[in-house]
């Protein structure tokens, strides 16, 4: 057993951070001519005193903490400070059967529940959707919901009709792993799950009923055929008043309603590949024409590379458009994912716009390991802490990590380093309370190693490890966020173990970011 004191390491600070802040800030004040070699420190102090803290966001720092599990769970709130979504982002429950209806909540609603004594217990019962390593939707539990304050958000709209508002640092799942929104461009692909626009009852009702648009107009906006939209209108039970139906006006739906010219246009429009019964221009070895779904000779699913049970998918959702560029082949699972609501896998959808919205309150959800992601507004998003699930701390582990515990600050004795023993009675030179703590750590180590020896996996045996287990976590935040963190975590009301690392970090990091110690007032 190893015993260590908590510590931190500053990994990165924006080079010449005070000078960077000054150059950005003086643009606001149109005082670029006031820049001198010594002016940056004074300028940063002026910004802080005036409350013009948004300019301080142009600097950032990354810090690695070595603390116990209890403190790391508090620091997680700040780790996700920039990975945030707007409060109206909607999450959906995991349904074990396609036939089961899914429940929906906004992130703000769940956050309000977490603050309510009578409703906080409900969060433990909720199964949200996470994505595993095989792009399969799995049930996952909420660990924590975080309020990250007001931040600038951008609205992302995808080709399949999904929309979400997020900060530039929030991560989305792509084929190359998770990427920040600031790294994505229009035309890039991100993963989606949920209900496409043409299957969304509220969206169709708003356009088709309230705005009185025609069905072809709504179908065009949804990117599907009129027939496809009609199927979903019937499935969702949406009915338009008779007085608003154009086919019930005089002269429609009767013999002779089309002129000869209109008939010729219809025939021209429905000829060739536009006709659902078209068999294609290719012929087989026996001279028979091939149907459209046989003429392109598919060899694998375009999303997962499976070679069996392939189905034809029309990209524009129009089954009449059999143009080769409009057809791709998907396996049954991915084809189902594109068309159905309660799908258990995800698929790629193209970003068609990224628009700055403004400042809104932002939130995030921390999901249970190992899948730190969830589905919001039908898009897969992410929320770096050392995982105890896969770390084997036993002496027989591959990396021979050994168990390390963090000494709390109220233990003043010098007990750092390797520690061996069975009971605190062997260490009577220490106060009784110190010996009791040591004995608890030794017992936890012995229990953990015993479970591993009897075949338990590390993710199972970790259940006996206490909060004092050493954990490493890395936080990246801008200058403004660090000031907010210090204001909360250096306060007298903060936990003693939190103040133990945050107070010295504040005195070291703030001068590097702003040129001098600003004397942040703790709440």
C-alpha cells in the first residue's frame, strides 16, 4: 500500500497569456496604442476590477490533479465546464423493446430534479441512451448533472432534421472519434439516433396543421417523398380539417381533371428510373431485365461493411428516385436505424449549418463509465478522469499498479510512502484516529486483492475501495472559468481537501494567466 499527499501539476498555460488578453481586450476599448512592454498586467487587473471578465477567456490552462475519489468527483463539475449543451436539449430514455414508448426530458428539467429532495431519487431510475464501441445503443445511468453557467452556444442542424445547441468545445461522435464542435465544419458527418423530422409528430403538426402548408411542401422540407410523409401522417394519427384539404375543392378528383398536356407531363415524369416498377437498363445472362435493387451489384453495407442481408436505401427518402447516386446499400440494422424511432444503433448524418445563437444557460450530464456519452436531440455527444473500472491494482496485475491512497489533510503525521502492516495496533506511535484510518485502508487493500485472486474482475472488485483511493484527473479551462473555480473552491465553506490543492494552485496559476495575483475574493 502506498500513501501520498494530494498534488497538482500545471501542464499548459497559454504562452504570454497576459499579453494575449491585453491585445484582445484593447480591441474592445479601441486603445491599441496604449500597449507597452509592462502594460499587460495592469490591464488584466483593470478588466477584473471592472467585471469585464469575458475578455479573460482568451487565455487557458490545463492542470493535472492527484486527489482522492471524493474530490475528483467534485472536480468533474469543472472538467465539463466547457462541454455544454443548452438547457432545452432533450434526452430520451432507453426502451428494451421497439414497441415500448420512450420518455423524454430536457437537461434543465433533470438538473432541477437533482436539486429537489423529493425528485432526486428519480434520476437513479432513469436509463438514458449511450453508445458502445460497436455503435450500438445501450442503457446507461446518470452519474451527475452539471450546471455550467451562461456560455455562447451554436445551433447545429443536420441533414436528417436534427438540431442541437452547444458550445464550441462540446464533443460530438464522428467516424474519427469524438471532436469538438469548433473542429467540425458544414459537410462533416456526425452520428445520430432518434426520430427524423418526418417522423416527429410535433414538427409535422406545426407545419401541416398550424401553418397550413400542403403535404408536398412539408415533404420537401423534410427531405422525403410525399408518399413517405403520408405514411407517417397516418401512423401518427394527424388529421387535417376537411376544409383545408385541397382535394376536397370542386373540380378535383373527378374524371377529366387533367388535360392532355398534363397527362403527357405525368407520363414523362413517371417514365424510366422514376417509375417504381422500372427494372433498369441492365440485363442478366438470360436476357431478362434486372430490377433496380439488383443492377448496382452491392458488396457491403456503406456504414458497417457487412456483406449479408443488404437492403437498398434511398438517400433522399424518395423510393421513386432510383438514380444510382441516390441509392446506397445498408445492412438490415442500419437501414432500420435510418427509418425507425426506437433504433438500437446509430448512423452518420451530415451537418448542413452551424449558426451562432448567443449566450444561454448551459448544462451537461456525466454518464456512468465506460461510456461517457449520451444521446441529446437525437445526436451522440460526449462528456478525463482515471477510470477504476479497468485499472487492476492487485500485485498480479499486468502493470503492477498497486493501491495508492491519498492522505487527508487532517492527518498531520508523516506517513507518506510505502506502508505495510495488518492492524493499527502495530503502529501505536500514531494517534488512535490515524491508526483507525490506516487499518481501514489496509483492510480495503486486502479485500480487493482477495477478490481479484478469487476471480473477480477489477470492475467488480473496485466496489470495496474507499473514497481515499488515489485518482488522477485533468482539467482544461479558460481564464474566466479558472477564476470562477477558485472563487468556489478556495472559499471557507469549501471542503478542506479541496482547499488543500486549490489555494496553492490559485497563487501559482493566476499570475501566469494574468501577470499578477488578482486577490480573488472567495465566497
